[in-house]
């Protein structure tokens, strides 16, 4: 076939796909055969527990299914319902969350549990509007809970669903500007019955078939109505405006270990980045950090000389959502009787697994103590 003939055939396929409408029943039939088995997903015919749906949705934000699964299991084992979680100390929740990242989620999780108990008698509300009034629950999470837990005709739109819709209708507008159109299209597709199954079917389709790279279009239940497939450019959608990476910030961290094996730690302020989490002492993190003055911010001990600080080779690198970070690490050894400066505390190395240490701080400690770096935090959505 000539190039012109191929182009003409492709254009006919595109017009045919555009003229047809995706049928929710086709996707639901596919879902009934191929649904993923996930720890938080109930079996067909069972009613979902709103607490478990909410917990999983909060954990899955910006985090993969593989990473979330063991954390989800440990949370349920420790706090089996929203009342148990609401009564737990925030510090315990932060410690259980350590290593999962995006730590504001843990603080909001605890605040939301308390709000459900105080405002709603320990029962999650079923409406999107009331759900959005709870801490840490935005439009997507409210719609997901309403649909999956209560089978309300709600339409959650996550990254997987954005990709499916953008390809089905060949939406050329780049994200995030395309979000309103994508949401409108997704709402129009949502059936009045089995809204929860439909939402999960859309998520599964995006995660397993309509993947970011090399989508398995031949296996898709909507392949005959997908405009992007008909055009042959599904993998290029959705379009995105490149994100501007934040400016590099730098700083110094101080790992102090006593001869009895205890490590000096402190708790970060409750608000702000890594709020309420545990850390080794550090300087401020800034774009114009001057390493020459780093030791002026080091913890002070009586009779300790500045020369006792040892600058370790290399740096610890970490990437936050809005900026990359590089930390120079200084280490020091002190006698077992050394007292902790105000605002800090000594913690036995073997007890570090019980601290709310974020991934960054685990990296810092491992940088100084590589032979003892396996701080157990458990194991960490596609």
C-alpha cells in the first residue's frame, strides 16, 4: 500500500473511532474478568469498608501499589478502624508512616481520622461534598471514596484515568490545562450503576493496558473506539508541559554517635516540610548555603572541639517534590556520658527503626554508618 493509501486508511479509522462512543458495559465486562487483586479491594458482591478505601487512597497518592501494600497491612494490623487511628498519638502514626514519603499525608491522615470521629461519630460521610470537608481529602479522594465505598455516581480522575481519557478522545491540550476537559469526558462516561467498579476498572485499564509507554492496545476493551489508537500516536498522549525543576538547595547534617552506640536525634517542627518527623541535626537548607560556616550550626557539647568533627566523603542527595537537595555530612564520636543538648535526645541505634525517620535521614545515617545502615522501616500506584 502506498503512503497516501496508508494515510487515507488511518484517517478513515480515526473518523470511525471518533464517531463511536466508548461503552461502560464493555469496560465493566473486561474488569469482571481481569480485575487486579489488591489488598484493599473487596471481592465481587462484597461491600467496601470506607475506612480501608480512604486509607488506601491516601497512601496511594504519588506512591506505587507495590510500595503501599506492606504499609497498608501494618496500619490495619495496628489500627483496624478509624476510631483506633483517631485515638493514636500523632507521633506513633508518623513513625508507622516513616519511609512512605510525602509526610503531610500522615499528619492529615491522623487529623482526618479525628475529624471523622468528632464530627461524624466515627462513620465516613457518603457525599463528595462532606468528604471534601475533611482534612487531607481533595476532589479526587472524595470522589474515589464516594464511588468505591458507597457506590455513589462519582468520578475520580487520577493519572491513570487522565491517560485513558486523553487517548480515547485524542485530547491535544497539554496537562495540566487539559484537566477540565478530561474530567468532563470522564464524568460523561460514568454509568449510574456500578460507579465504584467503573472507577476501579478505569484505574486498572490505565495501570495494566493503557500504560504510559508501549500501551497494549490490542488487549483494550475500547480499542475500536480509541481515536489515538486509530491515529497511531497513543503513546504520545497525554501531552504535558515540562515541569521546571526547583533550584538546588544545599546544607549540612551532623551525625553524632556516643561510644555506647546511641545516636543524637531531634524532632522537626510540626508544620512545614517533614513536619513532626525525626532527624539528625542539620543546618538550614538553602540555595546559597556556604559550607565554610557549616559547623557554626553543629550541636554543641561541653569540652568538644570543632576539630572533632569529621567531614565524610561525598554528599547525600535527595529529591523533594519541588527541589533537589544535597547534604554534606559531618560525623563525631563522643563518650557514653555526653548529655544531649536542649531539643535533642539520644536514641540507641537498634531503636532507630521505631523512630519517624524519613528516607532522607536514613540515607544520612547510612552515609556515616554504612556497616550498620539497615534501619528497618518495613518495606516500602501504578
